């Protein structure tokens, strides 16, 4: 998949994914209504991001999927004034996509 920008076309290689995390205000609220400030440190918390481009060897995700990964396993890159994250396919923990609904996720 190629991301084209007026200044720089990008072609992802091998098993690399380029993902974009939605901008958040930093604060979040638990199901019980407790407000957790943006300054609170969370240990080992995985995050979701949307796939915007991927290399030819990526098999488990497609453009537009949401993927779960550890923020410690990432490299940040700026393209066209926007921040993206570059990952390897092996760094993914889960893929959320509508085509996965009929699958149990188990391998027999």
C-alpha cells in the first residue's frame, strides 16, 4: 500500500505497518465513572490504532483495521505534518475488523 503525500510518497516494506492513533484529550473515565487524569502513569497498557498502510508481507491486518499493540514497541514518524507509528507485524497483539466477526479466533 502506498501513502501519497504531495511531498513524499511512501511504500511500506516487508512486515511493517504504519498506524495512526486518534488524538485524545489524555483524560479518560472508567466504567464506574472515575476520572483518570492524563498525568497518571499506566504500566504495561496496550493501545489501539488504525492501520493506514502496510508492507507486502503483512498477512493478519488490512488498511482500515484497528490493531492493539504495546506503546513500548513503536517508532514514531512524521509524514506531511501528521504523526504516525511504525510497527512490525509480530508486535501486534490483536486485530479488530468486521471480517473477524464469524471467527472464534481459535486455531485447531
